[in-house]
C-alpha cells in the first residue's frame, strides 16, 4: 500500500511539472493592433481604414459573414469590379454578385494587398465582418469604442488585461458566418446572434409569443406605428421591456427589445432551397436567430472574443477615458 501511495505521489508530481512546463511554454498576451472607432448617431461603431490610400469608415459588423464594400464607393475609387458566381444579400434585401479588387488595404498596423471584397449597396462605406476577425482575438470596449486585435498565441484563458469587478466567461459558436451565444432573458435561455451592425436587439416573434407569452399589441408590448406613406409590406414592429438579460454572470437590467412581425415566414415560398432538395424557403425561416443581440445591449459591455478558444470574456464597459487602464 505504501509503495502504491508513493507511486501515486510521483505520478501526480510528474503531471504537475508537465502542466507547469506547458504553462511556461505558452505565450503571454500580445497586442497586434489597436484602433479608435467612431460612434454614429445610430450607436453603430465604424472603423477607420484605407483602401488604395483613400480614408474610409467601415461598420464594425459581427453580424456580417464577409467583409464587403459599398458598390458606389468601389466605383468612386475606380476599383476593378468583376462578376462572381457567389450571390450575397444585403441588409436591405438587395442581391449582388460582384466583387471589387483592392490593391492596398490598411487598418491601423494591419496591412494587406491584392484583396477581393464583395460589393453591396449599403448606407456605409463598407462592412468589416467576421472573416477579417477570426485569425485574431478581438477585444472591444464599447464604452470607449476602442478596438484591439491580439495574437491567438497565448495561454488559454490568459486574456484579461483590464480591471473589472466581474468577468463572465461565456462559450460561443460560429456558424454560417455568425456568432451565436446563449443568453438568459427573465430566467429563460435563448440563443442569440451577436450583431454589432444592428442598433437594437430584436427577438423572433414566435419566441416572444410561445416562450414568454407576450400578447403583441397590448399595453406591455405596443406596436410602433408606421407612417402613412410606409410601404404596406413593411413588417409590424413591437417593443417590450424585459426585467433582465444576462450573459453568464454579467446582467443588463430592463433591456428594451424589439419584436418584428415574421414576414419572412408569411412571404417565403415553397420553392426548394438551392442547397437542399427537401427543404423550402419556409424552412429556412427557422434558421433565423431566436434573438439578434444589438448595440443597445452591447454598448454596456466590454467583450474579448477569444476565437481560438470559442469563448467570450465579458465585463461591464469602461467609462469614457478609462479603456486599457490596469
């Protein structure tokens, strides 16, 4: 028994030394780039960058799969635009199947050349989207609009460089070019897609009715009246104030959420999807997120996206002027 106990002790010590060696081998946090973003009147953040020497402002867009450029801007810069076989759908529902060739791209200390961006007709110069972020860890303090890019070569979990009274570690997944994270609203779990390109937070109508028992149009969930000249096909929009929304241990009180009429399901056809012989466009509606988490909630947060770990480290946002303090 004694020899066996000694054997256990030796094994445990060896494991401990191996863990310490691995910890010593892994790197410390390395800042690759830092950028001061600008805030629009709609509370959306834009990133300053250069394309072929021209200053532009791209929306910081975690809800977009592919970094893209405004078609009119591409034409103004005289970029070479060629058709592709890959169709993209813009935020306004328009489709584009062209891409622009970019000779030089600059974002702070990050530089690229000979790039191809899809073109879209959008109300901004372009969208800085998820495909550009995935090779890095991306850290955003939405209180001060500071955007940092870190190397992913660091010790697992060794990312908190800022002072915070509480930090939640929340797992996330990446699918179809979007970030999905579990959130808790009034005690119930909902799957949310993070979209920094959206001003508001929007709950899917069937979730609001089935899971929360909301009666659309009553005093607690009033309809936002549309103008007399509004397109009749414009979806009805409702609002509701919940008690709390939590990402792990970080809680936002009294979040104001929108609920949009599910016109996608109403108008979707039974035409089969290109990628499936058994599913129709109506089935695709069910792929829409249960919750689209927008800037009215994320503005209150500091989020570190550790993409290699598939974890978010979340705290309350800094007050203006305190980003990066230790």
